[in-house]
C-alpha cells in the first residue's frame, strides 16, 4: 500500500517523517540519505517535502517518491 508522507525536519543524518494517515500520530525517523537518493534531492532539500512511500507488513516505509 502506498501512503502520502511529509518530511518534517532533519535530525542529524535522519529525516523525521509522518504519514498522512489517521492512525499516524508519531513521526518516525529514516535515513535522510536513503530518501534523498530515492527522490533525487539533496538531504537539505527534504524538510517540508511531500512524498509517497510503500508500507510493508511491519509498517515500515520504503520506495520513496515525490508526491
């Protein structure tokens, strides 16, 4: 399943991401370099960006793309 997400901010080498879903109340951190490489942006450009991502069976996000 694909969901819409937003990168809130960078914390060191990690991007704090929150899903646009009613049950997503807490931001989760993912490697900023991984997200930036997937979407073709620099890490510094990530905060504020709206993306889509795949949710796996463990509710982890991957397959990042610009929304």
